């Protein structure tokens, strides 16, 4: 018999305003401890020095993580012009320098090339796997690895301000798998001056906004008390980009047992992915087929 996980059966979403200097994995551990939850995970890694939205799923909400991970995200970041680093951020070793400094108009004119459907090469120091090993591990071992370019959709890349001639602040809205560090690196090369990320903040991710985030200090102040529940959002937040289809009590029972269950479909096409609800509570996610939902994920919460 497997060892039973310690903690409470608690499900929902917590939006953390992540501070710099801590890994996303460490934040997950802190949130899980604070809620005394059995299970926790996050929807999209932030680099240790990055700040902003880190959405943490607890319990059954972890089953909705892929839908948040696939959602659009927005970042505000500052590029340090004139220097390239081996990590494409301020933590790395400077590998190239230039005295050239583009004008504001030149920077603005270069941004459209980084919008729409583009191909992007992830940083050498990234979690991309190469022959079964993480790129950052190979890079730390001194290996010069070749990482294939990957498709990325960038909805917008906007000039925000120019604090001084060495820095420019931009805002990007993009899809899954985008590396802001790569944008800074490639923009610097396109401008002929090199560049790397100096500061990075994720301001929203799918349905989660940094303005709704809680700090780790605020969370730790009410850890393992009833007051902490104020910071727990419903599991259903992670499903907002999917159509909701009400079901009946008998349909809910079938779905919870992994079988197709009747749903009330409106504006949903055959084969569309959707989620079934009973009294507003998520029962299952699956494919809609002729009045039924064929479940791929079921949620074991509440009294259903």
C-alpha cells in the first residue's frame, strides 16, 4: 500500500505575487504548507529573479492547470541595452558589449518583427530538454548546446518607457512557451547593440491578475488558520476559457464515474472541449458529443 499524503483535501486557486529571489517550486511548497494541503502545483514557471503572477493550484484544481498554462500571459520587462549575457538576464556573465544605443523611434520600429506567429530560440540557460537533459544543466557544465527554434504567438509587444539611454521598458502579451529573455536578446541583436533582461514582472496570466495577488508574507501571517481561506479562489477559475455546460444530478453521477453524462449544450459544437457543472460546481472536463459530455478529467470535490 502506498504512503498516504499528509494534509487536507482542499481544492482551489491561490494567486501569489511572487517576489524576486525564490524559485517557483519553492513558492508552491510554501503555499502548500500554509494551507496544509495534500497536493499543489503551479501554472507556468517564473525565473527566480522574476516577480508577479504565479498561480498555484491546490487539490483537484491541479487538474485544470493545463488550461491556465495554455492561456495568454502578459509581461512587463526592462531590457538593458548594450550588453549580452550568457543567461540573457542580469544574473549571467557579460559575453558581448556595444556602445551603440538606438533611439526610441528605432526601438519602436523594430518591435513589429517580434509580434504575430514567430520562431523563438529558448535561452541556453532554460528548462528545455536536449537529449533527455535540461539545457541549463548542460550550459552549467560548459557545453555549447544548439537549441531548435520554437513557434510562439506574440499578440503585442509595446514600448512603455525609456528610463535612460541604457534601458527600455516593454510590455508583451504572448501565448504558451514564450521566453522574455529571448525577446530581449533578439531585440538587442536586431538593434545592433545587444541586450538582456534587467527586470521582469508577469502582470497577468489567463484569468489571474497581479492586482489580485497575495504576498508570501501575507499568506504566512495567517498560515494554517481559518483566515487563510480568504485567499483561496474556486477551482472553476481555471476553466473560464472553456464553455460551461450544466448537467443533472444523474448526469453528474455518471460523469464522476468516468462515463458520458447528459449536459445542456448551447452554442457548443460536436467535439468541442467543455466542462460540466452542477449548481455552478465543476464536475468534469471532456468533449461534447450529441447532448453528452465524454469526460477526460473528473473532479472529486463537495458532496456530488
